[in-house]
C-alpha cells in the first residue's frame, strides 16, 4: 500500500526537499501522517547510512527528526485551521531549531518509527516532541520548533 | 591539495560513518582539522541536498554539525592527552546530543565552513560550540556533546 504523507500535498517548489520532497528522487522521501493523536513517519535506513557498523548515522537520525517535525507542524496547522489537505495546499513549515538526544545506538537493519506529539501551536510556530523507535525501543528523542515559511524566505 | 582530517586517523571500523568515514564511499567524507584555536571542516553541498530550491536541507546541515562535533572532540581529546595523531590511533567520539539553530537560509551554491570552539573537556565528554558559515555569514549555530565511545557500545 502506498503511504500518503502531508508531504504529498506540498506545492511543487516545496516538494524538492532532500529529506521529504516527493520530487527529490535522490532524497529520503519521508512521509508524515496522523496515527491517532500522534504523528508518524517510518523509514528503513540504507546500508550506507552507517555510523559505527550495525548502527544508524546520527546525522541521518537528525534528518528524520527534522522532516518529521516540519511535517508534523504542517499536519497540526491544517487541523488547527480546518484546512482539508488536498493537492497541493499543505502549509509549509521550515525548521527554526532542532534538538536531538541519542539515548542508545539505533540498529540499522530494521524499520524505524518516528512518532511526534504536538506540544505547542502558535499562529506561525509549532513545537513537536519526537521519539524515534527501533525494535520497540526509544533510541533517540528530539524536539523541533518549526516556523511557517515566510513570504520573503531567503530574500 | 588533499585535506587531511582527524577522521583519516580513525581505525577502520570507526571509519565507515556516512558523515565522515574515509571508507564510506557513498557518504559525505567530512574532514575536521585545527585552524588556530578553532576546528574547521569544509563542505560543498550537492544539488540534491536542497530544502527549498536554492537553500541547503536542514538535515544535511545537522549532519555537518554532528560530524564536526565528534571530529572536534577527537582533536581536543588528542591535544589534551598529548596524543600525536597517526594511522590509526585517533580517539573516536560519538554524539550524545545535538542542538541546531537555523538562523537564516543557507545558500546551496557555495562552500560551507563549519567552525568549532571547544567549550568543555572532561575525561570522556567534550562539548563543542559550532557555527556554519556561507559566503561570510553565520547561517546556522549549534552545539554537540560528544562522548568517547564506550568499549561496550551497542552491546
């Protein structure tokens, strides 16, 4: 079954992200959706995403937390503002800050679950608390402050 | 001129990291060295490392900060303990926690400098404050707490 994430509803120019853009065919194509009150992404690392052999690279784990945070913010913003997601109206958030705690080494040979709890929703800023789970154990925790992309982004 | 980083002195099993392992040919091969009292890595993103077109993906920036932090810790530990680095005796640190602040969008079409200041050196934990600079401007700041890899890592 094809997983549909909020990232499938970003406008084309917002869908080129290496982490989660459906139009970036060299990227990770992370997809984030609701799972009850939590947000969920899943990802199976490639063999090259190694840190120490057998375990996932910390930068890859930070990348998963990063895009899960912006995706979760988009979902939460749409819910808060009663926006029905469709092609291609999803709000686009960018990361303001990221915290990652590596609690234990993350095994590389399995699917990872990245789960978010929406902690705070303001007009343009959303904070998500995130846990990354491998084989039933929380290996990484993190927090993402995501900001609704300003009209003058990068100008 | 070939840049030599502390990562060139990791033992083989510690040199497979996607971010900085000299033996990971699909990875970023980040190399970290001293530049006066600071530590320095440089990296030119590939076109696919996009966030919003024209700017670097936040997960890639977090990856650069991550490996720069563990590399800086290895350099600082060697200095503190009067270890002369050679093949393949470099101490190996792993990331305990990572903080990243995205201050402004990072342009993708240039070499990035990642600069570290060693903030704290304990027996097995080293904290590095890091700035990521593009075209003379600090675009990202961060902090890495790195931990000397324990003998029972992942066991």
